């Protein structure tokens, strides 16, 4: 299996996760995102992370878990 794809997907996954930081900060100030969108995106990313893990793409697994967790935190903040 090609490992360069794992590195590229890891960089993109962490990039997408870090791009959520401003949304998290806005959520702490009272602005929320659609909770259904946040929940479904989080679940989809956890499933994708599991698929990456079963393909032995550990870097992609880690970055997808990070992004899924960020969306999960957004969902929780939107619920509160």
C-alpha cells in the first residue's frame, strides 16, 4: 500500500480539524452550528477513521479522529 497517500490524507485531515477552531471559539461565545450537521459529520468521520484504521493507515486514522472529535465538540456546544 502506498504510504504517501496516508501522509497527504493526514495533512488534509488535520487541516480540516484546525479550520474548525474559529467555529469552536464562536460556539463558546454563543453562536452555534446546526446540531444535526455537526452530529452527522462527526459520526461519518468516526466511521471513516475506523476504515482508515482497518486499512493500516494510522496517520489518516489519527487525523480523522481529530476532525471527528472537533465536530463532536461543536455538536455538544451547539446542544448546550
